[in-house]
């Protein structure tokens, strides 16, 4: 019997069904901000995306599955007028 290759190891995490989404607000009005997602305990950057300048909506798809409450989401103020907003203990949802 001849094998061209053998793949051993754990099954890779799925990235086709997990997402985060929301709306950024500036003084109560939807606005453009950089949204950064990182692992809560390791500070590893997982994703970053600008929210829509008109609606403030943002969505990040293709995240691997993480344990509940393992993520941190930051809303970064690129204008320097406000402090960044932080949400810790965030869980992604199934798309």
C-alpha cells in the first residue's frame, strides 16, 4: 500500500459560521470608527474593520470558534477627541 501523504492532528477550527456585528455611535449619532477584535487574555489581534460612516454598522465574519466570553472589542476614536470604548467578555454568535 502506498500513501502520498498522511494528515495527522486536530481538526482545524471552523471559520465559516462565527461573526460579530454592531453599530458605533459618536455622541448618540451613528459614526465611523475603527473596530478592533482581540483575544481577551492573549491580546492577539483577530480582526479590524472600519464601521460605515453613515450608519455606523460593522460586521466581522470568518472568526474561528472561541470559548464563551473570550474576546475583547475596541471602538477606536481616530480623531483624538474621545477615549476609546472597550467591551470585554464578548462572545461571537453563529451566523
